[in-house]
C-alpha cells in the first residue's frame, strides 16, 4: 500500500472511526496512492474480495487487508519520527515491516544485555560467597565481554601458614550466552615446604567448598559441612583430604566422616582443660571455628596456670590435635596427663577446703590424731 506521508494522521483517524462501526476489512488500489477517497471499507472479507473481483482485471489493481493491520501500520508511521507534514510517497507495508524488524532487533539486544548483566551479577555473587570477595568483578566483566568460550581468573590469598593461589574456571553454555562458574584449582604454598599440594574444587549449588575451607583442607585439617546427596537429602559430615590416595584425575580423595561415624567434637574438647569451654559464647565460637577447619587459639589451664595453645578437629581419631604456642604438636598422652593433673589439683583443693570447714574449734589436732591412729590400725 502506497500512501502520502502527509495523509497518515487522517487515514489513521478514519480507520479507527470505521473500525468503531464494526468495519473489519479494506480494499485499496495497488497502482494508485491510497487515501481517504480510494480506500474502501467492508464488514467482511468476502465483501472486500467481491469488490476487487467485479471486473476481470480488478484483481490486478486492488487488494484487501484487515483494518487492524492498517491501523497498526499507520501507528508505526506516526511513532517512527518520520516527517508527516511533507508530501512524500511511502510504501506503508514495507515501512512498517522494517520498523518492526528493527524494533525486534533492539529488543533482542536489550534482552541480551539484561541477561548478560544478570549473569554477571549472579557470577559476582557466587564468587563472593565462595570466599573470593569482590575484587574479581572487574576482571570477570572484562572476560565476559570478550565472549570467549572458556576463561580463567587468578586469585591469591595470604594466610599466616601459607599462600593459597587459585585459578577460577568459567565456561559458556552450549545452549545460550550464559557463563557458569564451574570450579577452581587451589594450590597451597608454604615457606620451606618441598611440595605444594593442589586440588580442584567443583562449584555447585549445595556442596561448594569455600576458599578458606579449601585452604584448611590443603593444610591437612578437616571441615564440617551440611551437604546434599544425589537424592537431594541433607546430611552432615566432616570431610578431609586423603593425601596418601590421589585419584586418577590428580585430585586427592575426599574422606567423609558422617554423623553415624560417632565423632563428637564437644566431647573431644571436654577432655582438655580449655578455659573457653567455661563460657557458653566462647564455647560456641570455638566449636564453629573448628567446624570450619580452622586451627584455633585457646587457653589451657593446668595447675592454675594459663597458657596459650592451639587446637584442631581430628574426626578420624575422634579427638582434637593440640599444639603449643609455637605450633609444635603435643601428643595426646601429654594432654591427658595435663587434664588429669588439673583434675587432681581441683580434688585436693576441695578436700582441703572440706577439712577446714569440718574442723571443730580447739580440738582439731587431737581429733586428727585419733583418725590417723584408727586408720593405721586397719
């Protein structure tokens, strides 16, 4: 349909009015400019077709279309920004199609941009809560904008007992432009160590190992986590790396100590004279720290003397490992002797207090001698 751009507004008003009178189709000339005089309105498609089939050659000169299509095409012209005050011929149907295609491309690009932004935000959040913080956001955005199929981002974290170097791996989906944070490789380097253990930790919705937990695992400690099995059931387990049994993939095997294994961290701690266990808040903090796999500083009290020690969970032997202030391991027997000695001190103190409280005035020595003699006679 060819129209004059200056007639677009008038034609739109006319088409809307005729539609309000329940006219649903139009017939328009193919070789002439369509205007209010040459366009015919009909209530049915049959009447519109009959109009251009009256003469044997009319089909070559007229065509019909739904009135709604005419209204929509004219609206596109009015909202396109084209100058509708000048007399200019315009192929209405072709122009409307081109505008719709351009709009669709823009909307698709907008949707892609929104999707990419949401993907970026999701990955940034995932990186943050896996323990790598927010410093990688810039590198992540730059890598995603390049559109590569796969990419990695390095990260380094320094701890008192070593440096953890990580390489985060990302991959684009085969079905979309979305990227996924699949795994990270962690390497623990310690000064003076001849070997730097490394492990690939896989990132999932429920069973992800955080960066600090990875450090603790590679440093030889166990971590307590709530995990999900293949059936989606939640279970609690201590996990540690089995450095003696590497898998074919190069990863170390993960040892699991489930709830029914019988490791009671609180009971294991109670075998030692740890001051923090006497305060509920400090006790809770200590338990939580050890469950994260940390080597935790504590205060031992032996014979009334306080000393700084360090402890770590040892689910395999259902105990805790104890280290002195210089991080030298104290064997379990020594620790038990300290506990026993401390208990004896408390017992003797109570007995002495009992003797003092039960001693009568003026006759303490005499009664004491009588009890002693009687005891010897037995």
